[in-house]
C-alpha cells in the first residue's frame, strides 16, 4: 500500500494544477495535523484514496469547518482498506485556551481509554499522531515537546509504522524524516512524504467484537 503522509504546511505540488499527477498511485493519505481544512478537502477532488486526519494544535477551526470528504481518526481506531489506524492528535499543552492540547497525564489518559478497543482490534497497524515521541525528534520547549506515553504504546503493540507531524522540516538543520523506536519506523510527515506500508509482523485480524468497536469505513474496502 502506497501512503502519502502530510502535515503542517501545504505542499505546492499538491495544492495546484498538478495535484492529480502528484497523487497518482497513492492508496491512502494520512494528515498528521496543522493543515487548512480546505487543503484536505481539495485533495479529495483529485484522488480516490481516503484522506484520514488527526488534529494538530492549530486545528480548532475544524470544529466550524471540518475537512469535507475526509475521515477523522482522532481518538479512534479506523479500519480502512484492511488497515487499522489509531489516531491521537494534539500537542503538548503550552496554552490553556486551545482544544487540541494535552498534558502528559491527559494524553496517557486518552491512551488508557482506548485500551479495550485496541485489544479488541488485535492491535493497530498505523499510529497517526500530531506530536512525536518525547526524545525522538522533538525539542525541550513546551510548544514542541513530544509525549513520553507514545513510547510504551509502540513497545506494547508494535505497529507497522508511526506517522507524526508538528516538527517542521524548516525548524532545524538536524531534521530527520525517518527514525526508529523499539523496531518501529517513525516518520515525520512534514509537508509531504510518500512511503510503502511496512509489513506488520504477526498481524492479528480483528475479532467480530473488534470490528464492532472500530469504525469500519466500508466504502473504502
């Protein structure tokens, strides 16, 4: 499966006349947050690939103008084209007045609330977040700090890949597109990046109960 990961800044090659050509061969689009809703909606006009998103810390406007034709994975497990996507959007809380910001304890609580669904689904194939893991491509400032609780989540369930945003390629000369945590590839989606979904070792199919608990997007099967 060919995946296009996007985040933080619209790509000139995707938001223009050549969009259809740029999306040729893409099976799934993952938005890791902080993108205009109109940009995500625009992409749906030029591809049959589903567009799945989580919220970034600057995406409060989605409440008034959600991306049309796109699917939110934030706080959910979606089953799309046979792939289980766990979404955990938002950034580390550095302001009190934003919806999509969390303390470390709050993000850990979100993960704990998902445990039953994760078990019923037999795990997940993709972890889609806005923030990186603490200590893996983040910074010490509160506004760009990652979450420690993402690490144990990868260690326990070992998905095929983690995709995140938040850390723009232009922020640092030490930007790394691809890293690894506990054997799991970790991809920074900054602007745009295409990759093939890695195989998930010992993939377990969701049980019937798991399928009931997940949001199954049958129109994309």
